[in-house]
């Protein structure tokens, strides 16, 4: 969470700096290269990091072979996608002075960042995410520091490309050095049969990642086609707020996924108890967020984007319900993926992506960006329904275990208290009142039990006596970490 927060603060500042220094045309070229590189990064890694986490979490003794063989495979696929980026840049008729820096931007992502994401997967499998956070901080500081210095020195797009290359290369080397010193010394070999087996196993994860990435951009493209760039910008401004919140369940499951892979489908039902608590904690975050979005949509859009974007409030009101569903199905999808049920999650995601496209094509010509927001919400509801059904049928996770009425009641209390105060308090004062009422109601309802407090204490950097234990429902007692 620390590494993610660090990135979430500095990288938007860096993006604003790039936009101001490069101007509209230069920033457009940079955004093109970055979007293309990120798309090909997902294609090039083929879902390999997620597969590595699942397999190594349960088979840590094979780490030397996995790291050695798959590093070579990941390097080859990275170079192949770099070649695609070079071809696209040539075919799109970019000016000669921008081709090289744009290629460097792509190369830094698909090769060096791609390798680092693979090494980070090994850290996740061994549940030592602190090493991943270290390399992430190195990457961000170098990219931000070198990029800012070169921008103010007048190097423009070339300076940005060099900064991204420096940050990606050095952070990848830091990752590799930590990996070889703290985890294992890789055994390099050339084993195409092993590569084919890994690629086949990783393909479902790659499909999930690619469809999820495209899901966020399909509606914007369709709105632009039917209604123009203005309405596309309004929808995108509202959707970006919802998309930014996805970092919370994603970060949470980065830590939980290797544990689920390691314990397997335990006969004592421990995996069910883990998911129940994860969904409970995520509900305590998502429900107040949804309430605040519904209550403060105009003020939030005005504060973040400016007065020109207040017209997007209708879309934000509709999309504010999305975290209610996504914060529940994301842990369940990872539970199925950890237990080799990924064909079910792929089926559900592809089905709902298709529903979203069909509904968007039907609603957008008449309703514009509001129709796109409705199609997004409907597809999210259907996705949760399918995942709940698959979870109950194949993983024995009954939907009633995921009911969280106490956070919902606390969020509703916050909304009811703030509604009559909207004209008498400033925006930030209303937010403060909402948060205080929500937290007070949450604890008054005794939402958290002894196990919850024991888990939280074990996370804090406090001395714990050797042999201290935390009682976990359905799973006996486990020794608390230091």
C-alpha cells in the first residue's frame, strides 16, 4: 500500500508537468506512445506474473528454475513487442525527431518494466512485498527527478523518454539484485516445452488482464464515435474517478492472492473465511466512497477537473454504485484463479464485456454519456451475479456470507446527516462530517470482532511476544507475525 500510495501521488504530478511543458501536441504524442506501450505490455506478459504467483506460492522449491527459464522467455517476448512498437511508430507517420523518443518510451515499458513486473511476481509469491515497494520507489523517484530536471532544461520529449528509461532500467536491476540475494540464484536454461506449458497456463490470466484494460476504454471510444469528443471527455472524467478506486482491492489482493494459492482449497474452509473477511473490509471502504460520490458528485468534479466538467455529474451518480459490485467480485475472481477455476472468471468477464458493448451501442446514440454509464453499471451487476453463482457452485462460498449491512447502514447514516447541511457547510467540512458519522456508526454497530482487531494488531510494527496467536474462525489459531 505504501508503494502504491507513493506512485499515486508523484506520477500524476509528473503527468501534469509533462502536459504543461510539452504542450498539447507533444503531450498527445507522449500519451499515444504510453497507451500503446501499456497495451503491448499486457499482451507481451501473457498473464505470466499472475501464474507465477499462483504456482510459486505452493511450490517455492522450484523458484530457481522458474526465475531462470521465465526471465529468458519474458525478455524475448519483451523484445518482440518492442519491435511491434517500432513498426507502429513508423506506420503512423510520426516526424523523424519524435520517433526515437517515442520508441524509448515503449521500450522502457515492454522490456524493462515488463521484467520488473515478473520479478515482483516472485516477491508476491514469497509474500515479501517490501522488496517490490523498494524497487517501485526507486523507479518513481528516478523517473520524477530525472524527468523534471530534463524538462526544465528544455529537453522536451527526449528528456521524458530518457527519464523513463533510466527509472525502468535501474529499478529492474534493483529488483534482480534483491531477487538473487534474498530469494534464489536463478538457473538459466532454454526449455521451449516448459515455456509452452507456462504460456498455456498463463493465457487465461492474460485474457482477463487485456479485457479488463479494454473495458475501461471501449465506452469512451464509442461515445466519441456517436456523440463527439466533448461527451467522451465527460464520461471519461467520471469513469476515471471510479477507475482510480480500483487500486484498493487490487492492492489488497496482491497480498491475499499468494496466501490463497498456498493454503489451497483447505478442508477446514479457511479460504472461505479469508474471502469473507476481505470482502467485509473492502465493503467498509467502498460503501462510504459510494455514498460520498452520490452526495458530493458536482463538488468533486469541480474540485478535480474544473467547472467545465460539472455536467458529468449524472454519469458519476450512476457510476458511483460500481464499487459496490467490483469490490466484491474482485476477491472472488482471485479466489477462483488461485484454485485453477480461471475458465469460470474468463467466461464471466468476456460475457459481461460483450453485454457492455451491446448495451453501449444501443443506448449511447440516444442517451449519450449517460447511456454509456448505464451500460457500465448493468454489466458490473451481471458480472457480480455470475461470479457469485460460480463461487457458490464451485467454491462453496455462499452469497449470504458476503452480506455487509452494517457498513451500508453506516454509509446511509452519513448521507442522511449531511443532506440538510449541504447549504450551510463548505465541501471539505461536509466530507469531514460524513467520515466522522460513518466511522462512529460503524463502531457503534460493533462491525468488527476480536479476530479483526487481532489481524490489525499483527500488521502494525509493534513487538509481539513469541508464540502469540490470533484466532481465525474456521481455521484454528495461527501464530501472529512480529
